[in-house]
C-alpha cells in the first residue's frame, strides 16, 4: 500500500510539523481571547441619526430654525443615499441612510463637523446636537433597572443621569444610552405677570438678568511675583438661593427688587417624558444600544464594571436584559452539546479493530483544529458566529464518519486512502452555495460561514491526525493503542445487536408489506414524493437565523403625535395581558410618545415560534389605535407591507392627497389595510396680527412673539451646574396666567416705550389646523402611507404599485415608492422553494463534472428525491408547522453527506441503524437548550440520511425479489393500464347514457 505525499512529508520532518501545529495552536489560543463573538452575521444598516432638542419650539419653528439648516449643510457630505427628518414640538430628528460599504465612524465625524459650522447660530433654547449610529430594527444590548427605597422615581432618575449616563456613553462601541422612567428636573422660574408689570419688567428682562448673573468674566492678566496671573470675575450660581436673590431693579422708594419678589423659583419635572416598566411596575431603567460592529462581550464587561464601582448607599442595580449573557450561555451550551455529539460519533467505531489507534489522536486533533480555526477567523477579522461554530461541529462529525475510510493502519504505519473524496467534497459544498446566494445575501453569508467551517474543520483534522499519530505512536503513554480492544465489547455488542435487531424487524415488516405487489413499492415512493412536495409548498418558510433566542421583541406603534399618557396607558394594558400568558417570564418596556418597545423574556422550554406569537397576539387582543407587531413575526409590518411617500410643499394639500390615494389603494384586490404614517393636523389656536395696530402700539412683531412664547411655553435662560450635571433654568409665567385661552387674552406685552399693551389689541384668535409633525424626505416635505397585503401575489402587488404611482397630482407633487416594498415574485416563498430544490440536480451535476461518471450521477439524482421530500414531511408532521432556514441548511448538508455515505458503502452495513438511533439522543438533550437552530440543522441531516439509508436497503431487497425491474418502466406501464381502464369506464358510461341498456 503506497503512502501519500502528505504522510511522507510528515514522516520526513515529524518534529517540525508538530512544532508548526502547536505554534499555530498557541497563536489560536491567544486569538481566541481577543476574538469577537456574535449569534450571526448581521448586515450593518448604514444609518446615522441626528437629534436636536429645542424646548419651546413648535413644529414650524423646529423645521425652519433647526431641521432645514442641518439638512442643507449635511447634504454636502458624500455617500448619502437618503435623508429623512421629523420636526415636532421641542425636537428634531434627522435620519441619514448612507451607501453601503462606507466607514460610518468617519462619516459620523464628518457630519458632526458640518453641524458644528452652523450650531453657533441656534438660539439658546436649542441643546447641543447629538450624532449617533442608528438601526430602525435595533434593540437594546443591555437593560439595567435601578432600585432605591429612599428615593422617589424622579430623584432616582436624576441620580442615574448624573452618576452613570456620561460614563456609559463614553464606552467604545456604545451608540446610545437612554435613561427612562421618572422625569428629569429643571429649575422653573414661574413669574407673576402683575408683579412684573408693576416694576415695568417683562419676561425677556428676567431672562437677560439671569444670563448676565450666571457667567464668568475674564478681566485680564496681572503680574504677581514675576508671574502672570489671569483675573476672573465668577458669578455662577452655586445654589437656588443665589438664583432667587438676583437683583433686578430698584423701585421708586430705593428698594432693591429681587427675583424672588416677582417669581417662584423651584425644581420641577421637565415636560418631556420617557417611561420604563418592569413587569408592569414603574421603574427607572437604562437602555444601552451598541454599534453592530462592536464587541458585545467587552461592552458588557465594561458596563458591569461601571455599575459595580459606582454603587452608592442603598442603590441596587439589576441587569434585566443582557445580550452578552445570552451569548455566553449559548457558547457554553454549544461546546457541551458539540463535545457530546462528537463522542457519540466515536462510539460508532468502538467495534472497529483500529478504534484505539485513531481515538486518542482524533481527540487531540479536535481542540487543536478549533484553535487554528479561531486563528483563521481572527486573521480574517470575522466574528465567531453560530454559523462558524455549527459548521465546525458538523465538520468534525463528517471527519469522524470517514476517518477510518481515509486512513489505513498496517502494523505501526499509517496509509492514506480515498483522497479524491475530499477534493470532491470541497467543490460540491461550495457549488451548493450558489443556491443559497440566490435566496438572499444574509442567508448566503450564513451558509458560506457554515460550509467554510465544515471544510476547514475537515481539512485541518485531515492534516493534524497523521501529525499527532506519527509523533506519538511510539511513546510510552500510547503503547496501549496496539493492544486488542476488549473493554466493554460484550456490553457494546449486546446494545448494538438489540438495536440492530429492532431495526431489522421493523425493516422486515415494512418489506413484507411493500413486496406483496410489484407495483406497491414504486407507487409508495411516488406517493411520498408528492406528499413531500405538497408539504413543502403548503408550508410557510421562516428565514430566521436568530431562532435560538428565548425572547420576543415587540413594538407598539401609535399615530405620530399621540400623547405619552395615552401610549403609556395602552402599553400598560398590553403588558398585563402578556404577563398572564403561560411561558412568559418577564416583560421590560420602554415608552415614548407614540411608540413603545417591549422585551418579552420566556421561560425555559418556550420558544418564539409562530404558534407562540399567535397565542400572544390573541391574549393581547385590541390595542385601541396602536399597532402591535413582533420583530420575528412574518405577519408584522416589516414583512408584508409596501410603503409610499407623497412629496410636495404644502402640508394641508399633502394630507388631502395622501388620504385620497390611501383610500383608493384600500379598495383594491389583495389589500388588507391602508395605514397613514402620520397623524393629521389638529385644531389649535392661531393668532392673526394686524400690522397697523402693531405700528401704533410701538411694538415690534419679533418682540411680541418672543415674549408671548416665553409667557406660554417658557424659555431656557441658561444652565445651572449642579454637581457636574447641567440643569436647565426655564422662565415662564406662573400656571394661573396660562391655563386657558381666556388667560391668553389677558396677557400684556411690554412695548418699546415701556408701556404694557394687552395682546387682544394686537391680534385676534382663530381656530386653525396645525400639523403635529413635519416630515421631510431628501429635504422636501413628504407624508407617507403603507398598504398591508393579504398575501404575496405578484400580480396584485404590481397592480397596486402601478395604480398608486400613476395617481393624478398637481405640478410639484409626486409619489415615490419607499425602500420597504416587497420583492414580488422573486421575494415570494414559492420562488425561494423552487431555488432550494436546485440541490436535487446541482450536487450530482458537480459530481459528474469531477468524476465523469454519468451513470452514477444520474442515479444520485433519483436516489435523493424521495428522502429529501419525505424528510420535510416527517419534520412538519412530528415537530414544526413552519420550515425554518436552519432546517433547509441541514437538508443541504444532508444531501451532500448522502452522496459520500453512498460512495463509502455505509448503506451496505448494519451499523448506521445504531448510529442514527444513538445520534437522536443529543437531539433530545439539546432541544431544551438555547441551540434551536443547531437542533434544526442536525435533525435535518439525520432525517435525510435515515430516509436515504432506508430507501437504499428496501430498494436492494425489492430488486432481489423482482429481478432488478426498472421502476420507471413499471410505473409507466401502470399509468397506461390505469388510463386504459379509465377510458373503458368512461366509454361504458357514455354508451349507457346514449343508448340505454
């Protein structure tokens, strides 16, 4: 028997090869400590968001003063695909979608520099713009809830803001930190309108005085002892007492009038609100979001370190949600399950005479191969995802199945045999990637990582095994490998014979029933194929890769402009109903006006499949005007929705046109619902001014608007530094002067000559429609609506898009299709299933291209059809009503395994029955763990191979009994007989009806 070049090379320099392998292993261990772990490779959403808070600004002011200038300046940045913005009362949010494959960190810095060029022009009420990465479907990486029995929720919120927020935001990889629950406090200066008028003061005078006194002034430098020293005048407020005692004016009696004489100064909760709850109870929580490219394990460690180092008094921090913790638990479960499966693979060869020769060196090659694989992943700057880990485990199983088919032992020498099979495997396994590339980029990347790990695992073990064997076969510790394997053989044979007997008995009964008629077995195969085809095309496909998570992320959306109180009330009701559902462990919620995020954690043994989500929806029931959907639910708005944008310039006209087009779309076939993505303008009080009266009253319009806004909404005069935390100082009229429109008419404004003029002399109030929010798309005003389809019919979707796009609109208005549209036929389940079925001919085709064996290639096509479809039927019948992506990937690998199992003649032995029965044990064990996608992959491989082996053995016995009859010809003859019989029956019936008896 001739030795291969690889073995000869290792035998020439065994120590060098061993040192090289151990060196790579050492570097792999070091790389493993620095490698980044993730559940799956996620396509990074190229989004950058800008948020600017502007207290007291209405939607129009926010648009004019903040949104439009920022949109104009950032539009000069290269690589921007789309800009969308929302201008509302007190806030502007601008979302930028960049082109793919750009350095988002660099682009974010460039955008921040552009904004800095104009931010100095913003009024004092405008806070510093925040630039951060964003993902529309992003969920928090960590949620921490705070408790302190001695503090109120508002005080606790202030403590958390002051103690933790800034430091958490400085962690590299953290994109956003949101503190929710309680309310932020500000210093409110509530002025008495009558007292101000008595001392000829207006609100702007108060604002100016506060700004003047809360400042530091540089007075220059003086020379002291041959050294220059700077001289400053410090008048910054040190406490509320200093603020209350600001001198304003001197009255006619020579008495100094202080701020506390005309206003009440106090700490009050700010109007803007964001709430948090844990199991329907109000809490203060921190929601921490990470960048998609960051290392979640490092971030989690740094966050926990900050929490533990800054615990004060009775403050208690409980981490209620942690992606890193779930990831660590998943990796731990994966390693235990993988090791258990590999040991069961070795158990399959226990009866083999060479078992002791390969067993210790196989075990040595597994961790060595793993760390070398980690080194390769680290060099490639990839994340060590579940796809890589699953592929490595499946690769080791594959290697364990074929190691004794590849290597032969003669005395103490090792020989290589069957090299071509592994080159064949590499070509076929990457050839199959074409099928998954046609499905989607995300699915292809999961598959590619999966098969790359399989190939790397097999090739590295293929080389490492002889390295370890040649170097250690003659050492003292491995002399036992040449002794006869007698330990536990008796018990092993008893178990094997029992299982084999049961398998043979079952097969015998099946064969006896199938061989009673020559046509029965061929017809049964056709029936199983048709049953599997029906099952595949009647089942829903779920392309979820993160199916291992035992949590549900839910969103509750309300029309824009919905109040915080209404949003919180409906969300609280939904939380209580969710907690009553069996299997729900915990509900964490974050509530914003018009939007709520719900993190639903499940008990062990419960998984967020379609049936569970359906029961969850049924339990929640109606959510009033809110729309509830789940991030992992195909029925959510992310999966069966097409959105349209109507672009124009006048908001009233846009609302009218969008409502008309949405109603028209709702009446079309296949449309389940048409939803407006905005809240229509509402009736508000509008003040119409008379320029003539303004001139007579010696009143400037901008002064009038400035003082009236300060009176009603208030304005931030300056900021007060309270223990390293900035607190706004807001100035406005006291509550009794701003309760209703009647009080509004009594407000008096100071004119240029110091006289106070009632606003009723200058303006007259009128009810008018005012928008809640102003939307922009690429710097133009726009409004959107979405259409939810009942199904995925390509013709109905195409008709809808054509009808909406051709809507009649005046000049300057147009309809654009949003980026969220359905992909039509090519995105449908039917197309994806047809693409997947290309596996039936692609693997045998590649096999033929490499071997030139046409006859065997054709036979493999026929042999793989029935096992493939019957595996799908068995999976749906026994386990799941939905076909998941990991199960399809498992069938792809099982299809490949099937070819090599047949090539290696495993179907001619009895032991595979034991092998498949024993491998179902880890399936049962890990089904309660967090590795659901591994269960899908592994069970698909087992089902396919089990069906293939069963088919091969029964087919062989059928051929023996019926002397190798051609099944296709038999089926064709049977079809002709049935057709002839039907023709005779039809002719007989026709004659009876035509001629009677």
